[in-house]
């Protein structure tokens, strides 16, 4: 085409054509999400060995841990972080994300695996989210 989408590349200090990245594990995830099989989609992310899926898991787990920590520190309860993320930003709330990832104990294990930290005390007795995670998960492509 005559017109191509460009992006600034900070490494080369120039503009280049946008790369078409393809993460193989994502095709399975997107297919699961499209048919409403969210837990299976997240299971693919949790169990894939690619660097990209590991980065995704680290990001999701840090989001959970940070949200819970800051909510307890500032508000004294974990529901406020769920409310802020869901109602304020229309993001998947952290307590709902814990649910779709398999619950408190599973997220504790995932934190040990991906974050190399034990967040048992923070995560072990968290309540379920009042939000339905399905509302916040969208499939692209």
C-alpha cells in the first residue's frame, strides 16, 4: 500500500514500519475468549513457556499484588481496589482476576513461580470479587 503505519523506534532513532508480531500462544487464548472459555484461555497463558506469556503473567500478578497492597494501605479494605479498577477504569478488577486465575491458593503459587516471592499472607484470605470477570475480558483479532 501507498500508506503504511509507522512507529518511532527509540533504538535506531528513526521511524519504521509497524512490525506484525505473532505470539503463537495468543491464538489459543483469543479463541478461548471468543467462545467464553475464559478459564481455559488463562490456563494457556499460565502454562505456556514463551517469554511473552511469562511477561504477561508477571504483569497480571504484579497488578494483583500492587492493587491489594495499596488498597489495604490507603483504604483498609480490598473491595476498594476492585471498585476503583472496575468502576473507575473499566479494567478487570484484581479480585476478579484472582478468581479467573484459579483462586487465592493458585495465585499464591503463581506469585512464587513468576515473581519469586511469597505473598501468602497478603493473598490467602481474600474475598471473592462482586464483579463478573467476563464483562472485562475482550478478544481481539
